[in-house]
């Protein structure tokens, strides 16, 4: 659950700001929560995977949108079939260790 003590969200539901409406995060805050780069958040927004509002020159993403995106992503990861693990052992090189030319 996301919370923001500075917005007084402790007595309110997740995703609600001071006035009881939705609470919005900056791109940097979303990146920190999702543990990805700011650029990756911008890509999610521009590709339509993460809904956001543009406020002047910056984007704001609701906490509800972040939670929904994470739920959907987790569900997709859980539904992926597990690939068999293969360990590929490389044979030793036929040439052995190579030395610099002319250093015999």
C-alpha cells in the first residue's frame, strides 16, 4: 500500500490526498516506488501503459494508477510459463591461452 505522511494520508485511504480526492505522485516518486529510472516511467506514460496528467511541464501519476499497473504486471508475470533452465557448458578452447604476437 502506498502512503505519504507529508500529505496527511495516514487517516485516509490509499490514493487519497488532503481533500479526499486522488493523490498524485511525481515521475521521480513513481520511479522510486517502482525501482526504475525516471526515463522508464516517462516511457510507460508515453506508451500509454501508465496513465498520467500533465501539469505544465511535468507529469503526475495517481497512486491508484501505480498500484493498478503493478497489479497487472504482477499478474502477467505469474501467468508466464516457466522455461526449463538449461546450463550450457562451453568446451575448452582448442588454442589454449593466446599470447601476444612475437612473444614466444
